[in-house]
C-alpha cells in the first residue's frame, strides 16, 4: 500500500466518478431527457459524497496547477444540455440578493451541469498526469471547488433532478402526475 495521499482510495474513487460524469455529459446530447435525469439522479449523489471525502492537501508546488476546459468547451456543454432539457431546464431556488437577504432566483440545470463539468474535467485532466505535484494541485483544487462551487451546485440540483425524474409536470397546466 502506498503512502502517497494522491493515490488514496478516496481520491481514486473521486477520479473514477468524475470521469464517469464527464463522459456522460459529453455524450448526453443523444439521449432522452428522462434517461439523462435518471443517470444524473445516480451520479449527483455519488459526486457529492466523493467530493465531501476528498482529503485536504497543501500542494508543494502550486504553480503546477493547470486548467483545461476552455470557454468554448463550456459553451458547447451548456448548449447541448440546454437543447436536451429544453423546457425543463429552468428552476427556482432560494438564494441571496446583493444585500445577503433571501430571495427567489431562477437557475438553469444546463448551466449548473456545465459548471460542474468544467471543474471536474479540469480535475480529471490534471490528476491523470504522472507528476505528483500536478496530482496534488488537482486534489487541492477539486476539494476547494467542491466547497465553493460545484458542491453547492450539486446540492441545488439533486431535488430538481428528483422532481423531474419522478414527477412529470404538464407545462400547460402546471399539474404534476406520477410517472410510474
């Protein structure tokens, strides 16, 4: 067994689930929305759990950090997801306004998924490098972005995905009917 924290079980399992998520997002445009919601309903809790279990690592060489996903790639993922989810893309959630007061906000499943994709794809690409300094940066970045960025987005998405998956909202009447 290795004493290298970059090769711990929690990190390797995070890399595996993150890779699965990225592969799914990259190929999801050809699926039906309900199939996509079904897959996301399984991947999102796994990603959240794996993110919460990432170790805290202080990279020895922080300059070895790199980002890979370009703005054009993010846009491509966003537009593919937007086309896939169409009328089911937007949702309401409670957030804070500029004064820190609770307010109702409109969110986009596509935007949330593209944001998570960007963070996780960057993690996977950097973690795959053979250089231990790059793996340390990948882990540190993944953990920090989990705390501040993609973790909250997953937490916000799960109830929305659950609703879309198990309840069908008739867009014209607003009525929900059980899918099963």
